């Protein structure tokens, strides 16, 4: 009889671990979904900062597009 209760206890622990794993995976997918919801707003903010600080977009004769970064964004060596 004691082995039966021990087996039930281990089954309970196994189901607890599985449910914890499923909830962690669900939270991870929720965070990825939240990141994708915020992505357009972040892109608009970065584009606004780019142009507000003096960035330019130039189109060449052959159709190439060149981004000229603002002077404050250039790397300092």
C-alpha cells in the first residue's frame, strides 16, 4: 500500500513539473508576442530620431539608396 501512495506522490510531482514547464513556455511565447507588438513603435521612434538629428536619405542615379548617419551617431575611434 505504501508503494501505491509513493507512486501517486511521484505522479503528482511529475504532473507538477510538466505544468510548470508548459507555463514557462507559454510565458516565453507571450514575451515574444509582446516584443512583436512593440516593434512598430520602436521603429517609428528610431526613424524619428534619425531624421531629427540630421540623418539624410539619398537616392543615386542607378537607384541605390544611401543613408547618411547623423554626425552624433558616427563611431568615435
